[in-house]
């Protein structure tokens, strides 16, 4: 890491600070220091009120993003395997449904690359306006898509295509929201503010699972399977103008504005990140893996497993997902405060270890046969993985310099999302091979938790050092 003697480390032409630019390695080091100086100066005057306003604005957008995305997750477990993927083998139909869920995540890195480069070249705010519109429109289109019974094979094909387009837009959303938040926050309190957009995930889960849960209450099973499930998807259309208005009031990152003014923006951010920061991409991917993949396992897979294998009602499983998300909100806030005080990497390390320890007890509760205990198991497992999730944005944005941050974070987060998208699919296949026992799913959760904990150990030594910022 590069250290700072003062609030800003000025480059000097003589003495120990002299870094001859003829040497490529030292020239790169000089550039990193200069960018860090620019970033430190740009955020020096930011107040907590300004940082809070930007964080809340980003939160509204990410809540809609995750609402749209988790709708597909819940529908993959409850609807798509029946309405769009016809197969006499219910396990094969479920795996096809989860594969459709995962294919959108395969395209997320491409979206992260495209929109990340856009954000690093033309601005974070302008790019985020585009991504939120795309996500909302695609989600509404999924809600209006005819089923297999109506249009045959075209139904699953169109569903997968819409999922791909949705994945492209989502690929540029989270990384941009996190980037604009950390660059509009005081350095010493970045972990606190970076945790706020993460609350968009549980809010999106509450709204999506809550939407399905209410539909199961208001409609019979036949009516829910026929049209009731569509209403939460179609609700994304009237929600879009609200989210767009709130996002339009976001301020552009002062760090990006300073880079633009000084001509320090990256000309080819994708190439620069892949050549100079590929190790940071790997570490960032592992950092995000538990918060994304673990959550998909405990929500998408467990909902399927609980309904199709253990015999719980869809209402119980959706209620469990909602209550787990409600409990996640205070955990994320606490995780951000802990990251501010002790360093975000420590939160990730200990959070990953706790998640690994609680994996087996959580699945014992889920498989207990009791409605109350299955809900408790979901709440406990989500709460444990939410600590590293709260700190993951802080760690990932710290791995990349400002001029390629949007692109770098987009690569890392979406690579984690791509891997995570197939975790429910892998769990479904492995559990079926184990005669429907839950132990393979618990083993996956333990493995993912330990991967994230190791990333928390490695990340500080690969991050950009900024004054007053605890890694």
C-alpha cells in the first residue's frame, strides 16, 4: 500500500519522495499517488449532510434494482419452473428455471464492463440514469410475457432474453451507485455511507417477496399461478418515474469532476483495469461472493427446497425471506459502523467466519419441519452473511483508483454475481444427488463464507491508501 504522511502526500522533486518517471513501475506509482491526492482534496469539504443525501438517493435506486432482480429469484423458485419450463421431472424443471436465473448473471460482467467504462469516462450520475430506466422497463416486460401454454417454446426463449438484458443493466447499476456514494463521503466515514446503498437489497427483497406473499393471500393458488404473480413485475413500471426523479437529484462525484478538470480520466478504462488491476478484480470478486451468492442460496434455493422438497407452503417461505430481509437492515447499518471504526476488511473476515460456523445450525432449523424454525433459520443465516455484505462495497471501491473505480468495481461485483447466479442451480443438483438431504447446500455456504473471509485478509495489502481511511 502507499502511505501518506499528512492529509495529502504532495509529490516533491527531491529527497525520498522523488519517483523518477522514466521507470514504468515508478511512473505508475506516481500516477496512483497523484490520483489519491486528487481524491483526498476533492472530498475534504464534503459534509455529513451532503453524504447522507447522496447515499439515500443511491439507496432508492438500488432498492428498485434489487426489487426487480429478486422478483425473478422468487419467481424462478415458484412460477417459472411450472409456467415456462415444462418437464415431467420436477427437479429438471427447477434446474432449468434456476439456469434462466443464472444466465442473466452471466451477462452482468459485460454490463459492468460497458457501463463501468461509460461511468469512468462521462460520469457516474449520467450512467446511473440509463441503468435504472433499463432495469424498470425489462422487469415490466417480464410481467407481461405469455407462458409456455400460450406461445410454446418462444416463452422460455423470450424469458431468457429478457433476463439477459436485465442482467446487462443491473451490471452497471450497483457498481455505479456504490462508486458515487463513496466519492461523495468523507474519507474517514466511507464505510458508514457505503453501507446505506446495501440496504437496497433487503428493501428490494421485502418488496418483491412481500408482493408475492400478498398475492398468495389475495388470490387462490390457481389465480396466483395464472396472473397474480405478474402484478409485482408490472408494478415496476409506475415505480420507475419515482426512482428516476430521486436519482436525477444526485450530485455528480466531486472526485470524478476533479479528474475531468485535470484531464486525469482513463481513456481506456477496461483495458487499464484488466492489465493493471486484475488481481484486485479477483480479490473483489471473492469479497462480494458471500453477500451475493450466500443470499441467493438462502433465498432462491431455500424457497424452492422448502416448498418442493420439505413441503412448506409458499407463504411460509416467502414470509421467511421477508423477515430475514427485515433483520438484515439493522445488521447492514451496524456493519457499516463497525467498518468505520475497525476497518471494513475486519468486518468481512469475522463476518465470513461467523457465517461458516452458523451454516449447519441454520439448515438444521430449515429442515426441522416447523414453520417458526424454518423462518428462524433463514433469518439467522442471512443476518450472518449481511455483516460482510455491509462492508463489501467499502473494500471493493478501495481496491481501485478513482479513474477506473466504476469499471473495476463493476468487474469484481458482477463476476461474483455471475458465479453466485449458479449457486442455486448447483445446490439443487447436489441436493438431489444426496437424496434431497440439505448437507450439500450447507457445505456450499461454508465454502463461500470462507472464500470471502480470506478475501478480507488479502484486500488491505492490495488497496489504494487514502488518508484517514481504514481498510
